[in-house]
């Protein structure tokens, strides 16, 4: 973003330098509003171009997010399929876990 502002400032300064060193300057001094419009024109054009670029970047980010979501879903499916099946001992341990630390009654 800083690069855009620097470019706009350089182009604007060059444009104004060109205008002030030509015979057009007498007309511009008589019509101050026109001078202001000419000074702002390059900055406005660059701003418009940068806004278009920004919209394109946002669209690409949206597309990247969709692709990332798809990849995460695929990874979740892979993780579900690679889950270890519990052994008979692990199943028994899980079932008896609630009795851990309880007093035994005979």
C-alpha cells in the first residue's frame, strides 16, 4: 500500500512540474479550480486502479479459503479412516473405567 502512495506522489509531482514549466501555467493561474483538478487527477486514477486490484485480490482470497476448507474436510475424512480400532482389552478398560476407585461389594 505504501508503494502505491509513493508512486502516486511521484507521478503527481512529475505532472505538476510538467504543467508549471509550460505555457499552460498562465491559464492555470487564472483558473485555480482547474489546477486543483489536474493535481488530483493522477492520484484518483491510480486509486481507482488500486481498488480494482484490491477487489481481484479479495476474490482470490475467497477462492483460497474455499480450497482450504475442502482440504480440511478431506483431512478429516482421512483421520476418521485411520483411527485405530480399540482392542478387546481397551474396550473392557473403557467399560470398567467408571468403577475405578469405587468400593467393591461382595
